[in-house]
């Protein structure tokens, strides 16, 4: 395990959630939605179906 990302602070964003530091809100990214579907066993047909389900 390395700490390469520590040198960049908050300039580089990664992970499955987007964090709005001003409003303290977290919203799942597309990868987070896919991971949720993976864990629950649901299998969306395509990307558009995943987006419609979360709207």
C-alpha cells in the first residue's frame, strides 16, 4: 500500500462516491451504482436502465 495520493490532497478525486465538501453531501458515481447492483444481485440490462432507476 502506498500513499501516493496524499501528495495531491483534494485535487485528485477517486472512489465510488463524489463528495461535495462545502455542502457535506455524498452522491454515488456510476461505479457506486454498479457496485450496489452487484452486491444486491440485480443485473441492469444497460447503462441507461441504471440511470433511469436512480432518477
